[in-house]
């Protein structure tokens, strides 16, 4: 039995856990990550130097106050509905709060992008494939979109009509390129048994370099010092319609993302392909006996996963940047957190993306308001994955404090949780 | 899986490895031939790069983090825990080594030990602590090893730049202005080409000791036997009264210790931690995994593969300095990663330890 098969057994067990249990585990993991994050904030508050301590615990001054950091984070992500810098526990409402303001647009922008990458990771994980390569698929898909739009835009009438033709085509091109790049590790897995974790990570490095070369040597913007493509005309991009104060959020992209969530759910749960995909992830042996072509399913699942990642790149180019630029943010890695937090369920991806999008957009307010670096989100990203990966920890915690003794008994009797070797 | 299938797989594996090693050798011979025939051409440049002493010495230096991480990965996976978080262990030790040295003061000595060596050991300690966390999560809390390993990587990838920003205001640390330096052995270092072995970073000597030592521990000691049994047949090990969990903890901690040496050596060799994008570790932990798969879990084979990958990296760096040909640097930089992919595609069917990736329950829940 190979490690991947074992991993699949674990995924199977995770899927077997009830929906309520998974939601509980995700929440508990989030709370634990936030708590550990608070400790990290406190400790780093001792490392840095400041004039006045932000908080004092046990007679020791700390430069950063974790409670304040999280308050500022959520407040910033929502566009500052409260006046958090006032003293007292209950903060007064901000009379100038505007839900269409920059802060909320930023949150929704991040959420939209994370829906795509989260879906990408979720599809592969459901197929029992650890696609860590969403990042690379996103980088190349985004570049393809930018180049396609740049070369085709002059051939089309500018304005709304041109946009209506060009934008969907550009997204499809991004999806195709991302999908083909995702199919490479799929084929390597299916036909050469090469571990997809490693191949996708290697392909991330290769994608970044290839994209860099293509843009810096061939298709770069000659007027720019930065490695980037020429900006697209406004009509060829997704403009912020409902949120005029900037923040690069287009409600159209969010609507498209939500439609994809439903489409992916339908594909996974209601079609025979989805059935093949899930069974080869959950019960590979049964899938083989049932006549599923495992190799083809592997390649197709990875193509699909890559296509979703590529679309994420397309949306990043069309909605956020209006061009492709080197140094693409780590949306693909964030997608892993989103998918794991969502229990790899397409519908779960939406709240998970919203939560993680809130963390990401709020981190900017945190850096500005409290001085805690925005890289904090990178730490939380890993911590969340760690805690979701150990449901046993929460079960033990639950039974230790005797929270739900009944459920424990059921789990033990049912024998579906853990204990494969017994 | 029946024995015949395993045997057949093993045969194909061997032929793959032979093909690959033969392929590498013939590529080298081809370059040598072309280089000798046309000394002024690009092949001449290739040959000069491949046979220069400075390429050898940088290949040795570059193979240190990969080799140590690969050795660590062998112990962990042989014991039954797939440690995909090696990259994270390299990152955290590389960062801790530099920041500790900076906090102590690069010029200071404590108890006769220069600050840089205190940083070196602090880096190892941080990696051991991280691997202890990973071990507890995997063994005690039965987490999925792949996902927990990814978490270790991503936590380190977030934590190091975060801490660097807290302390320095940017994701890179300041340069310490000092490095581990080189230890030169008189006379021997004067040998042409191979003298590079005797005029090297201290960590290179450590590596040259650690590789055979790991082989010996794994294959010739009781502990090594326990480690292998814990990965192949934990039930049998349990039956003879050895605590499987303890052996697995030891395996994972050892992987943290070894990867820690690699990480500390990486950053202190440069005197700085670079935290951009994928940090200065830049996939070395994952390359290490491929190196030990290629080396079939044999420390010496893993060193060979690490040295091959590091050699490509060294040649690649030197190639960028050769003027007069038009391949962009970024494309050359992909050579090691592409090679890793090709190697993995060819030796992908490696037989991993039977019970690697599985939890082992003794049936005794109160442990």
C-alpha cells in the first residue's frame, strides 16, 4: 500500500465524518489558529521595540496587543464599521461607515480570487490528488489571459460589445492553459506514478520562471521598468461597478465564481464523471472494480483542477491588475487553506474563502494600524491547515473536557473514526 | 502486492536508475567530446565549467542542505512517517540560525563559542522543535502526514518572513558580515580539482561524515533495524516489545536534527536569510525528497542524487556568467527543477516502506 493510498484512506475517513463534525472541526481549527496567532503576536511584540507598550500582561509590557490586532483586522476588513481606537470594550459605531468602501471591496476581491483557487484545490483533493500546483497553474493561466487579450483586443470594437466578446474568451484561454499545465502532473501521476505533491511543487517553480522569461524577453511592456505586460484597455477588463471607491473588486467576477461553485458541485455530485472522480479519491479499489479508468480520471481531474486555477489567474489579471505582472501573490497556496477549511466541499469553499479573504484584507489594516506585519496571514494559513489536519486532537480535547460524551461513544461504537489497524 | 510484482518493480526501478545514471554519464562524455573537439565553442565553455574546481566546490556547498534534508527524510520515512515538511524545517533553521547570531552579536563569543556557531546550533534546535511538533501531530493526534507536512512547510514559509519583518522591517535579514568560513586542510587542498574537498565550508565536512554515518546507523545498528521495521512491519516490532511510537518519534526528531544542520549551513554560509517568495530555501526540501527516492532510501545514493542536483545548480549559476549566448537566465534556472521532474517520472515507481503513511495503533489507548 503506497503512501498516497494511505492518504486517500485518510481523506476517505475525513469525508466519512459527518458534515456537522467537519464544520465543528473547521471552526475549532480556526479558533485554535487565531489563539496560537495571538501568542505569536505577543511574542513578536517582545522582539520588536516601541515607545509605549500596547498591552501589559503579568507585569510585562508587550508592543502588540493581540485583541486589538484582531479587532483592527476584522474592522478593517469590513470597511471600519466601528471606531476601534476608542477606549472601552463596546466600540461605538462609525457614523461614516459605508459598506461600499475600500475595506469591504478589498475583502470581497480576496474572497472572489480565493473561491477560484479554493475550488481548484477542492476538486483535486476530492479525487485523492494533492494538487499543490494551483499556484503555477494560476500564474500561467493568468499570463495566457493577459497575452490573449492584448493581442486580440485591437481586432475587436472597443467598448461594451468588445468586452462582452473578449472577456469570456480570455477567461476560457486562461482556463485551458491552466488546465493543460495541471494535466502534466496528472499524466505523470497516472502513467509514471510520480508523486503529484512533488511534481506540482516543481512545476510551480518552473511556471514562475517560464512566465518571467516570456514577459521579460518577449512580451513585456517596453515602457515599463517592471517585468509586466502592457496594460489592457479598460473595456477589456472587469471594472469595479458597485464599489466605486476602488479596491479592484468586480461583482461580476464574484457572481461568476459563485456560479462555478454550483457548477462544480453539480459536476461532482450529480454526474457520472463526478462519481468516478469521488470514488477514485475515496475508494480507489472500489473504483477500479467498478470499471473506472483510473488513469484517465486522474488526468481529467487534474485538468479540471488546473483549469479552475487558470481561471483564478484570468480573474486576477482582468479584475485586479489589468495586466500580468511578475511576483504573483500566493493565491494558490491560500487555496489549499480554503479548501481544507471547507472540507473540500464546493459549497464550503464560499464561507471559507470569505473568512480567509477577511483575514487577508484585514491584515493590511493591521499593518497600518498596529505595526504587526501583514505576513501574519501567512502564519495563520499554515496553522489553520495544521489544526484541520488533526481532528483527533479536537476529539481528545472534547473527551478530555467531557464536552460531548454522547458523540464520543457513538464514534467509538460506530468504528468509522480512526482505528484502521485494529 | 505479490512478491513477484515487487520484484518486477524493483527490476524496472534498477533499470530506470541505470538508464538515468548512464544517461547523465553519456551527456557528460558528449559534452567532453564536443568541448575537446571545438575548444572555442559553447561546448568548450560547458566542459570548462564542468571541470573547474570552483564548480566542484560550489556543487559541494550547494549539496549540503539537500543532502542533510534527504538524510533526515530517509530516517523519518524509513520509520514510517512521510516527512514532506523538510522544506519547512530548512526554512525555519536557516532563519533561526541567522537571527540568533544577530541577537547574540556576530562578533561575540559565549563560553568560547563564536556567535555564529551558537546560531548554528540554535537553527538545529528550532528544526528539532518543529519536527517534534510535526511528530506529535502525526503520531499522537494521527493527522494525515501529507497535510501535516504541508502545514509545517507553510507555517515556516509564513513565520520566517513574519519574524524577519518584526525584527528588521523587511522579509530579508541584514547581512551578518560574517559566515561559517572555510576550513582548509594544508597540502591536500593544493591538489588540483579534488582539492575542493579539502578547502570547504565546515558543513561540507559534516556532510561527508554524516552520509556514511547515516548509512552505518541505518544498516548496521539495532536502532537502524528498529527504524526499518517500524516502517516496514510495525506489528512485528511491537510483538518483540519495541515501542513503535518511540521509534517513530526518534526517526522524525532525527530528521529535524539533520535538516536543521542543512538549514543552518545554508543561511550561515551566506551570512544572511533571504525571505522573498519561496525564501532562500527555494524548493531544496522538496528536491531532497526526490533525491532520496532516486537514491532508493540509501544515504549514499541520496548523497549521489543530491550532488547531481547541486552540480546542475552550480553549473547553471556558472553558465549565467558565460557571455555570448542567448539563453535567458531564468530559463537556465529551471534546469534543476526540470531534471527533478524527469528523475521523478523515471523512478516514480519506488517501493516506499510498507507502512509509511499509516498510523500504528498499539491498541493501548492510554499511552
